[in-house]
């Protein structure tokens, strides 16, 4: 008997089966879905992240067009599941035994299209995906795309640019992160401030603290309080006081 091809509708049904209305309300508040908030209008079933991940594993063979359909769902957990599946597919396409460069390119194209049409539209969706799809793809390629995303008005495109650079930081390269942070230094939106400071902190933690302090020597006085607070979290207390005082 031929095996049934998994569908976006089947993923949604599996998530809906374990949904908790009480959790839906809590998640909607946590992800700021009220009028004028960054997640305005987003819909939650009430499925916690570990459960969403476990369901996504069951649908690892979801075709790319069905992943794309799932990304167009109004339901937040559907979009999160789609990105978790995409991450796993992309990681498999990078392994030597299953290397598929054309497949990677197709997934990057799908992901960027979803970002640009506003379907990767909350911080958790960006953070779970950007460093696992765009970041690895650009490790050994030109990175102009990230600066294009950082120039967009969209909060989420800008956050994708910053979080994609996490893959470079983990590979020991802080250069692109610094360039992006300089480009976005004046963006005072909270979710950009937090992402910017977080990436700088990771440079100090994973690459070289001297690189971080060198950046702060040059830019701390022009940084927003939130970004500066995040960036200096791991520094010696006296250094923290010094930079935050600027």
C-alpha cells in the first residue's frame, strides 16, 4: 500500500488535537497579540513549544509546498511547526551523506518569501529559524542579503538579519554581526534592541570579549539602553558600570 503524503492540514489537525484553550489565552498575551502590539491579531491554539516540536518530528517528510501552505496558516503553532520541519530538512540537506545544494537553495527561497510576505512574524518564529536556514546558507557566500533585510522597514526582516548572523558567531566570525549592528544602531524598537544586544553579548561569549569591548568603546554612547544592557550582561561588573554610564 502506498504511503500517504503528509499535508499541512494533517499537521494542523495533530496540533489542534492537543490544544489547550487556557494555554491559548496565556500564549496570546505573552506574544503581544492585542491591538497595536507587535503580534496583533495572531491566533493561538494553545500548544506549548515542546509539544509542537514533537508533532513536527512526526511530519518530517512534509513536502516543501505543504510547508509553505502551513506557513500561510493564521495559527501561530502551525507556522512554528512549519519552521521546525524546515530546519530539520535544511540540516539534512547540508550533511555530507545527504548533501543537496539545490534543495538548500529552494528552502532558502521558500523561507525568504515567507519572511517577506509577513509569515515569520513573531520573535520566536524568527529566532527558531533564521540562524538555522539563512545563517548556514551564507556561511561561505556573500552576505549582501542580510544588509538588504536590515534596510527593510519590517521589524521581522531586520530581526532575521541579526539572528542569521548567530550562525557566523558560532563559527567564530563577528564581522557581519558588527556591520549589521552598526546599521541598526538607531532602531529603538524593543525587539531589535534585544536582538542587537543579544548578538553582541554572544560575540563576547563565543568569539572574543575584546572584540565586544572594542565595539562598545566605539558605540556604547550611541546605543539604546536595552541593547547596551543585553550586550554587557556577561562583562565584569566594573566594565558594565563603565559602559552603561556612557
